[in-house]
């Protein structure tokens, strides 16, 4: 039996092509999923109006010791407590109605004194959530969420709140869709790696949709299972392909010896002539005369 000269046998090649396409699509999905921006809930965009409400600076005495572009210190506690009391005294809906949607990071950074105490609306992704004890909170605990928004994707807001939604995650490396309405306190200086940066600090209330978080967790599990199945089938098919490739290019000396052909492929010329004469005699209907018949014939 002759050895096949093709890499594949039967439907091996179409199967490998199909699995390559599926694997490429799965890996492309992983790349897109890893690089996509964190999804955020729907929110109506801010629109320009002819007579927007003017920003009124808060000149409360509690804000006098507050200094911008400095770490949080005990000098900020009076203003901190004032904003916690204001946020505590309003429902989430009331605070959301008061919060301005036209105030951006640029406004707070360039003119923090004018916007101190102004309620601001944020919509973005919380990547880090901390909880620490504080005497300023009635419950004895405060939460701190570092939130990135599409408007300032590289610079976070530090959002402080007392009451966390049920099941709200804590820790770092998160990507939770949140809405935050809070009062601006100051630009806080902090150490980020080997650089010193600043972030606006807001005190208010946070909103979080647990259903969106559950959907994200389920989609992550489905994606991981799908990629595992694709990887298994791809490895199996690739192994079979490599095995066929090895058999094709293996050295002839290492192949098993072929059995000798018992048939003699050469013919004796005399035997061939005798066979042809006998065939012609059969076709003409004549038989060759024998010596016994001539002896028995009458004289």
C-alpha cells in the first residue's frame, strides 16, 4: 500500500480550518474584552442652555482651613463633617436633583475655591473601594471609591460616602458601574507610583446596580468556559495534524519494511505463446489432433 502524499486524510483539513477560525475568533474576543472600557449605565448627556444656573461658592466657615493640593489632614475635618451632614440629610433622589452635570474635572482643578461645597454628578467606573473607621460618620465607618469617568479617563475622583449598597464589593482591581452625587471638598494630593498627583474629593451618596454586576460575572464565566472548550478542541486537532505531518516527513529508513510481493510480475515467452495458440483454437472450434485418434482410424 502506498503512503498518502497529503497532510490530511478525509475531512481532517476542513476540521482544522474550522477550529482555527473558531480559536481566532475566541482569542479576538478575549483581546477585545480585555481592552474595552468599563461599561457604565445610561445617563442623559448635559446640554447647553442660554441661562444656566450660576455656580455659587460656599463661604461656610468650616471651609476656611481647607487647603487644596495637599493630603487630607485634621484641618479638613470641619468641612468634611459639614458635607457628610448635608449628604446624610438628603435622600439619594434629592441629592441627585441638586447635583450639577455641567461641572467637569477641569473646573474643579482650575478653580477649586469657587466649586467648594457644590454638588456634582458623576457617572463612571469604580476601580478601587476602601472602608476605614472614622469618628465623623454616625456608623463609625466611611467608604472611599476611586471612580474614573469618560470625561477624565486617566484621572480619578475620590468619592466618600457612608452607606454602601447591599453587596457592594470592596478591594482593588474592580470595574463596577456606579453613579455618584456628592459635594466637592478639595483637590487632594496623593502619591501615585513615582509621581505626585491630585484628585478631587467629593462627599455624598453612591448608586450601584447589583443586577449589572451579576450579568457581568455570568458573562465572564461563560467566556472562560467557551475559551476552555475551544482550546481543548484546537489542541486535539493540532496534535492530529502534527502526527500526520510527522508521518509524511519521517525518514524512509525508519519506516516499517514492506512485505515482499509473492507474485512474479515477469512472464515466460514460451508459456505466453502456448496460451495464445490455445486461445485461438478455442475460438475457432477446432481441437488439436492427437496421436491416439490417428491410430484408431480405419485403414
